[in-house]
C-alpha cells in the first residue's frame, strides 16, 4: 500500500495573536511566507499545528494565543487526506476545542495521528539542544508512533516503577516487591529492544540525509546491558538505595544522544549545522511516518533559512523540493531564492498575504548566479 500525502489547502484565522482575520491558501509542495519581523508568519504555522495538536508548538498552554482585547480565536482549515476534510479550533485563555468535519473531537490523539504535522522552529529545537530527557521523550514518541503496541508496555513499565517506589516507602514485604520488579523487567525489556530498532532505522534514514548535513548524523542510546536476570538481581540488591534516591536504573533513565562528527551536536555543532541536523531529523521522521503509518506528514519550518549561508540555503530548498511532503515555511524579508526552484512564495504584510513572483522583498537569483555560487562553494 502506498502512503497518502497529507496537505492543507486553506487556513482561515481570526483573532490569533496579531491577526485580526486572514486567509492563507497553500499549494502542494513548497510554500514560503516572507514578511517583516513580528508580522505574524510563525503564527500562521502555529495555526496549522494547533489544528492537528490542539496546542501551540511554542508553549503548551499559551495565554497569549488570543488577540489582545478579543475573547476567543478561531482557526478553520481545509485539509486533504484521501479527500477534503475540515478541521477547526476555537480557543480562549489556555483552552482549545477541536472539531473534525463539524464534530467535537474527544481524543486529540486521534487527530494528531490522522493529521501528522512535524515542526522545526528556533524556539523549540529541544531534540538538539534540550535536556537528555527531552530526547528520550521524543524517541519514545517515535517508538509508539511506529510500533503502536508499545504504548501499553510504556504504560505498564512506568506503573510498575511507581508501584515499586510506593511499596518501598511502605516497607512492603520482599514477595510484594518481587511481583513489581518482575513487571519492570517484563515490560522494560521490549522497550529497550524497540528503541534499539527505532534508532537503527533512524540512522539509516539519516545516512540518506548526508548531502544535507555533510557529515553523518547518528543517534544512540547510552544504556547498560539489560540482561534480564542481572536486571532483576540489581533491583533486589538496591532496594534500600532506591528508597533514598528513587529508581535510577532502567529505560526511563537512559540517555539519548545525537552525534555529529563523533561529538554531541548540541555542544559541538555550529548554529547552521544544528539547524540542518534538526531538519534532517524531521525528514527522517517523515520517512518513518510514511513507512509505518502510510501517511506523509505536513512539515512546518519556521525561519527555515536562519543561520544558513547561501550554498546551504539552496541545498536545503532543493532537498525539500525533492520531498513528497507538503512543506510550509517562513523567512524574514530580504532572503534570496533561486529562480529555478518551484516554491510558492507569499508576502505577508498588514494587508494580508499576496502571491509573489518577484518583489523587492525577495531577490530572485537566476540559474547562472546560482551555478556560480555553487561552484564557488
Ligand atoms: N495576544 C496577542 N495579541 C496581539 N498581538 C500579539 C499577541 N501575541 C503576540 N502578538 C504579536 O503578534 C506578532 C506575532 O509574531 P510572530 O512570531 O508570528 O511573527 P513573525 O513574523 O514570525 O516574526 P519573526 O520574523 O520575528 O520571527 C508579534 O508582533 C507579537 O508581538
């Protein structure tokens, strides 16, 4: 079965941050919004994300989503997934309500899994520069996306860890603790194996992105040898230590690392290298969604050319152009876009959005200039 590309055709926004009322028509393929700082470009990407997730990618419960002096915001989107679908969001301070095809959505997960939207934004690049726990949560999210039966293992593993801690505090009998320690190992081991499989697959996709990142990017999990018998013995031996410190051994404590040229990208990578790494990881995630869920996600890239020199900007845009995903991107005024690229460019100002072929705000580089630049690089 081939994968279905997901795309958004129209977004109507009312009273979201700086926007009074605006309509954004999108095309399949690459869409770029160009505008001044603070003109509301990121807010339009946020609107798309809000429809799929019911929350912003900037901050989970953002009280400033509603326009100053307004009561509520509204977003209505026309999507294409097999056929046309309508998704809308209404929100007031800290609360959002999602509607799919005119009906209230009870389980948000159903929408976010049917309308996958992946985002890279300078404010939220936690996979690259966040704490190890952020990367672990991200990897576990991917495991559950690809191997849906793993959700129950995570749930039961964490419940067993919590029960054991409770019983340790209550000074429960050794037999009672044995039961939960067996469950920790029983549900923990498949998590370890699924993560290993996921990391191996991600790394294969990342090899394909080496033209973008220039050096291979690799993901790894730092973890002990989870031999089942040794794991059980350790849990038993360390009961009194764990009563003091909490359980510090197991898949919930493992470290997820992203390496670039054999060093951690978060400390060793430059801003441009981190940016390209983050986008390469999104492309790999797209590959996983396509393979396991038969859906090609929509990709949101905020400030997509930030920190990149011209050669790398061009390389990135060409890579995105070859992707089968719909890509919605933003960039500030004054960017240079090669004229041979197939990108729908729209300019955003106080009057709204308008299509642009050429403009004083966007310099179009012709093919010759582009070639010279590429050769020089
Ligand atoms: N609740 C609100 N009411 C009115 N205006 C708001 C509200 N929240 C944010 N804003 C303004 O809305 C604009 C939203 O900016 P947004 O981040 O979308 O801009 P941008 O075009 O992506 O800018 P940049 O290029 O600097 O990233 C900003 O000018 C901000 O001050």
